[in-house]
C-alpha cells in the first residue's frame, strides 16, 4: 500500500521512458483543453478529470485561494477521499511557498499541514496521506493553490511527477485567466449598464429641452387669455350676484380658470432659466427650514419628521434658493403619498468629494416599472399635478453638477438620493 515517489527498478524506468512521447502528447492536449475553458467551475472540473486521467489516480483534490488572505480555502474534489478534505484548508499560502523553495517543486502533503492538524489524524488517515502526491499551482512567482492526487497502487517515475507539476502550473495559469475573464466580463456588464444609464439621461435631457421650448410657448400664448377669462368671470360673478344658477356656473368657470392659471404658472416656472448662484455653505440649516415649513402644513399633522445630523455643519457647493426648492418639491411628493400619517426623514453625510442627501418616506412605495419614469416630464400619479415638479428638481441637480436617483420598496417607502459637490471640490466657483 505504501507509495514510493520514484521507482528503484531501472528496467521499469527504461520501459516507462518509451511512453514519454505519448505522455507529452497527452500533456499537450490536456493543457490546450484546460486553457480553452474560461468558466471557473467547469475549468476546475476539467482540471481534476484530466489530472486523474493522465496520472492514473483514483482521486484528485484542488485547493485554491479564493481571495481570502493567508489561506487556500476553496476546495474541489473528484472521487471519494477517506478523510475530511477540509483539513487541507489549514494549509497556509506562506508555508506552502516556503516548502516550495525547500523542495524545488514537489512537496509531501504531510509537510504542508500544520503539525497539530497532522497529529490529530488517525493512524489510518496518516498512512493514507503518505500515499497522496501534491503539486503546487504556481504562477508569476507565487503559489495560488495545490493539486493532490491519491493513487495507493501506483509507483511514479520522475518524468510522470514532472508532468504532474507542469499540469499544476498550467492549471494555475488557466484559473488566473478565467478570473481575469470574469473580471473583464463584470466590467463589461458595468460598462453596458453605465452606457444604458447615460443614454437614458441623454434622452431625458433632450426630452426636457423640447418640453422647455413647448412650455415657453404655452406660457406665452395662453397666460393672457386665461387671465382675461378669469378676470371677466369674477367680474360677472360680482355683477350677477343673487342668481343661484348663474353663480354656480360662474363658480365652475372661475375654478377652471384658476386651475389653468396655476398650470400656466408651473409651465412658466419650468421654462424659466433661474439664475444659478452657487456658494460654499452649510445645508443642514436649509434642510431643517424645509422640514419646519412642511411640518407646519395642515396635511402634515400626523407625519413625523427627522433630520440627521440635526446640528453642526455640512458645507457644500449649492445655490440656496434652488436647493431649497428641491427639498420642498421632494417633501411635497412624500406628503402626498403619506396621506397624513407616516415618517419623512432627511439624512446628510459626506461621500468622497460629494455630499449625499437621502430624503426618505414610509409611504406605499413606487412600482418597479415606474421608477424609470419618475423624472420624465408630465409623468405623475397625482390628479392635480402637471408632472413637472420632479423634472424641475432633476434640472436643478444637474445645474449643481450632481446626480439624483430614486429607490423604492413596495409597502416600505421611497428614498431620493442626491449627490452634489462638497466644499472640498477645487476649481469650481
């Protein structure tokens, strides 16, 4: 049962060398197959299958570093091992590298295990471990893993052991290539997502630009007639006071013209190019003002408000008037969905070169298929809204060289996340 690493039978060695050409051809085919596979799980399976085939082994085990410092904790096996394979995870990378220097490419498994782990094995497990061969997976001067095989009935020639070590090195390169391929794939996915997001932002900007032009025309063409209609209706209501039928009809006209005047006013505000006067100042006080204003409204009687932090300073580059409009508009949307009860919170904190502002509510949330439409012009779920409020907010944040996004969980609430340049940003006025 005891396996020797090198046969002492010279005639047998001569016979084995006759198969060298076939062995090298098989090694070439194996390495070609290993390096053509880029899926990590499938690659490891292929490596283990090929190693057992080439080496005529009963079992194979691949121990690989999964990014955790100091240890090779990722274990894959083929065949049945008569001991707990998790004991191999106690092998340290630094110790494996040290053994590799001492033994110049071939290491006995019992030398890799910590002494206390080896001594804790049963006599049968220790005897089995003495028949196990190991080869380091080495690439770019560092050990990234180990391959173990068990072949109690085999005696290996030197050339076979060298092939085993070469296979382990090829496996290390192949796994590194697979890891690189996965990183590039993930980066490509991220790049596609970023491109999709950028395209959506460009489309939204173009849409907003066309809406601005239309809003300017609407405000200019409709404002005077609407105001005239409203004024005449109010004058008639005063002159014809006492006729209930006429008063009721005029009341409908006045109500409609008031509504039209409000819409025209919103179009005019949306179309106007507000002056942008950024300063470097604190925004905690600005957020507190917006919350106090909201709390004073009748519809906010049952709503709880919170601000974090509620004191100190959070300096950033902003236009106080425009950013206050952002706070007011987002809070107004939250009040609408809360319906008089719930919680609205504002949280501010530094994030790199930006200040992050989270405005959250505990409302019913926004369906996932509607999240991408929130900032689109005229999109609204409110019956008496033009759907320009959040589009206006989006424009203001863009003018701050910032970003705004929305996340929502059904029945839990919605959060608007705003990022604007902090006071530490240089080269900006």
